[in-house]
């Protein structure tokens, strides 16, 4: 479970430049909202052995200063609500602006760790100028140059120091399900249908942060924790920026769960935002169930309607296609039970541990019958394999020349593992190690 760090600040202070530096070659999610008013970025990073997720709240808004201020205001509040630490970036070139002061004001009143990064400090003259940012009342600041990376090490040292130690609440053996998806997909309706009556709620377990609470449910004969994201309770607060909110909310929920129940609207299809959420779940190595909701709205269904629909989704999901897809209707209660049952199955697949002897008995003959292709005239000999003791399935194959095993063979082994042991709905990692 990793912490979430939000980068806030005015446009053009260098947030994206800094973000890209943090994420480096790792893929980042870019969520361009229709109208191209702003981009938001999400990615994973690590420093001194601490993993964290970074959200660049981007916030490029075209419009009057008023609109603009309101927007920044909203984003900063969101960052304070949803992140574990906030990096507030300002620009030494422009000096302290009134908007910087407004943002500093909001941040000072929060109880989240705030790190003030004064960017574009490219030389010692600028370092002298940076002193004026003390006036923001946020205490110490970190002079950095995002373009060259200078000073960013100190900033990151302080950042990981400030991140809360997350107690591992995963000692609970119960599955942790997060219900995610774009606004209006039917998440709240689904949750209401699941938990409907108070009596299904067993206990409240204090979550990992003040803002998130896991609630234990007992329903349909299953016990599970629902990762209740802030959004479920605070929905009314954010009528306007629902899309942005849903991205933040998804990030948080996904980070804290074992299995993501991705609810999509059958009438909208597996669109960009659903893909982003799916991608997030995969990146975080979480289990996934796709719930195609509002199936009641699809008219003139024929024998093949569902098959065709499913085929189209799988095409979008490539190469990770071994994922259950359930067609449901919260309205008519069709397959709601099936959705939870499937999520429980995926949870079991994700926590499955294969004994080393069994694994080798099955995999070595397969490898012998179909060994890795020779590379530059050299033969790769895989000697044995084992599952690593990680929360999600990861396998190491020990061999003489691990560097010569290429991706197609890796995928071949992954598919065999899926076929033999059933890891439906779960990302499986295959590594090659020197022996
Ligand atoms: P954002 O709108 O806050 O995401 O800002 P960008 O990352 O897009 O950067 C805005 C501009 O500032 C770009 O032209 C960057 O090249 C420039 N910039 C970013 N970091 C630095 C820096 O450390 N020094 C200087 N001189 N320019 C920078
Ligand atoms: P959320 O924003 O994802 O939480 O979505 P809501 O649960 O608020 O649902 C959005 C709208 O879709 C509401 O008007 C629901 O009544 C409706 N809705 C939810 N599930 C279904 C369904 O299975 N079929 C139909 N026809 N409408 C649904």
C-alpha cells in the first residue's frame, strides 16, 4: 500500500516537469478531460525505498482570473482531502503572487504535511531571491530546479520522511473490495443494493488514514471489507468537478483494495476513463472484475449481444484479457450476487499460493516440451521455479541466462500458469533469475 502525494501550484511553475522527473520512464496516466481544459497525471514513484503515487493536479484552466482562482482553490482542497502529503510548487521567476498566498493559506490550515518547493532556482542569484517565499508562512522551503534536478533529492528526502507510516491493516483475512468507475455508472446504487440495510454492517475498522474507512459487510454468505472511499460519503460536496473527483477517488480506492470492482455503464461502453481505471488497477497489481451495469437498458438483446459486447471489451483490455466480465443490472438486481461471488473468486486467485513441488511438477515438463528459443546461438536452460512470497502472484524462473529470455516466452509462461492454476482477474508477474 503506498501513500499518495499531490503536487499543487499555479500553471507554469513547473509541476509537470517535476512530475515527469519523478516518474521518469515509468508510464503515467494522462487524463485529458473533454474540452481540453486540463490534464492530470498520475504515476508511481519511489525514493529511499518508499513507494508512493504522485498526482499532478495540473489544473490548467482557460478563463477569467475568477474562474481560475476558484479552480485552484478546489484542487488544493481536494489535494488536502485525498493526499497524504502535498508538494506546493511556486516559481522564483515570478516571485510570490496573490494566488500563491491564497493557496498557502489553505495549506497552512490543513493538517497534512506540506512541502514548499521553490522551482526554477537555476543559479545562486535565484537562490537569494527564493528567500522571499518565507513570507508564505510555511516554514522551510526547498529550492529546486526541475529541469536539471538540482535540489530535488533534498525535497524527496523530506517528502518520504513526512509520509505517514501506514500501518498494515491488511492483517484482516477478509477481501477488500473497491467499487470504482466513472460518475453515473451506478456505483452508489450498487453499493446500496449490497449494503442496503444497516444490519449487514458488522463493524467499522478505522482505516489507514482519517479519511478512509473500511467497513466490514456480511452479505450473501460472504464477508468482505468495502473500501469506502471518501466520495461515497462526501458526494454532495463536489457536484461540479465530478470527473476529477472520480479520478482521485479511484486512485485512493484502488491503492487500498485487493480487488477492484469496475462498474461501467453498458450504454457508454469501455471508454477512456474506464480504461484509465482498468490501467490503474493493473499497475497496482490488483484483482479486477468488470461489471457491465445497466444491462437492462440494452434493447433488442439477441443471443449474441452479450458475446459481442464482451468481445469488444476484451479487445480494449489487451493484453490482460483474463478478467471476468459480468453483465448486471442494479435496477433489476440481475447478477448482483454473481458480481460479489466473482469478486471473492478473484480475491482467492490473487492470494493463491502454489507449492513449489507442484509448480515444478507441472511447469518443468511444459518448459521441456517448449523451451525458450535460442538467442545468439545460446540455449537458455530453466532449472526450476517458485512462487514468490508476495501478496499477489509473482513467479521466478531460475535459469542460466535470464537476460536471453524475451517477452513472448514470458507471456507464454504466464498463459500456462493461468491455464494450469487459474489466476483469472489477477495480474501475474513472471521473472527470470540467474541460477
Ligand atoms: P506546470 O504548468 O506547472 O505543469 O509547468 P510546466 O512543467 O509545464 O513548466 C512550465 C515552464 O517552466 C516550462 O517552459 C518549463 O520548461 C519551465 N521550467 C520548469 N522547471 C524549470 C526550472 O527548473 N528552471 C527553469 N528555468 N525553467 C523551468
Ligand atoms: P454513481 O455516480 O456511479 O454512484 O452512479 P449512481 O448509483 O448514482 O447511478 C447513476 C444513475 O444510474 C441513477 O439514476 C441510477 O438510478 C441509475 N442506475 C444505476 N444502476 C442502474 C441499472 O442497473 N439500470 C438502470 N436503468 N439505471 C441504473
